C-alpha cells in the first residue's frame, strides 16, 4: 500500500488497499470498528497528529481523543484527499464496518480464522503495557473513561499521549517480546488471540 512506512506481514499482507490501511490504523490507535469506519476529516486536529471523535460516535458517549503514532499517520496521509468527508472508503464510498468479506478472506488466507477485528484494539493495549506506559495513559489511548483528561485536551496532554503511542512502534522491532507488565489477559483464549494478532501485524 503506497504511503505506508512499514512492510506489514501476516494478516495485513493478505489485505489490500483501504482494508489494509484500516487494520494498520486500528492496531496503532486502539480504535473501535465503528470509530474507524466513520472516521471523518472534520474530526482531525490538524498539526497535532490526532482526531477528536464526537460523543455520538463513541461507545461511552464521550468525546474521544485519538492520537496517531508515526505508522497511523502514514496510513492517514496515504488516503488524504481521496474523499471529501470520510477517511476510509471503498471504491469512493464510505465503509460500514471492518468485519467484512475482505477481513474474512484475509483471515482464511493467513490460516487464522479465530482472529477478531476487536483483537487489533486489544493488541494495541497489550503493547502499551509491555512498553511500560502508565495505566492512566493506556486508559485514555484506548478510549476508556478517565478523569485525567478534560474535554479541552490541552497540547501537553496530546503530546504526552503521542509519546506513549509511539512506544508501540519501537516494540514492533522486537518480535520476541511477549510478556505483559501490569495485567493478565481475561482468559487463555484471549491471550492466544492477542499473541497471534501481534505476530500477524508485526513487521
């Protein structure tokens, strides 16, 4: 995919065009499926590598700040100008969801039919923990309820979260990193999906 700064392997390798971009964006931002599918250019905070998603599009009904590390921004820049409203489209039309035919086909070709779209969000969270990012920042990066960031989203808040999000880019260079500091998976099957997703997305 032109404009992407990394060469993704595994599951992403079997996806093409916007589908590949959505997967890379999601695993580097921790966004939910409908947040990625509805992502709009009007929500972009220009010059800050971030988007502010309105509460009506967020699960917990609160405005959500999404910061973009270098990989996520390369995805954004690769599709800039392709559509006047939506960031991710297919054949110039908005996409309804990531769990579609392209995703199912990619899972089958990769030999990992159990991987869910939501596992990309979990993988982002696990990488943040493995990098030693503090719990409060992880909560904010994953869009969970947090008291540390107000609705104003000051520049220092965004800068701090950008630095935290960039740590997962550095972790991608160490494929042997598997242990997670500061928490355990919900269950064994969840752990297997997380580790499998890490293998799929890691370059």
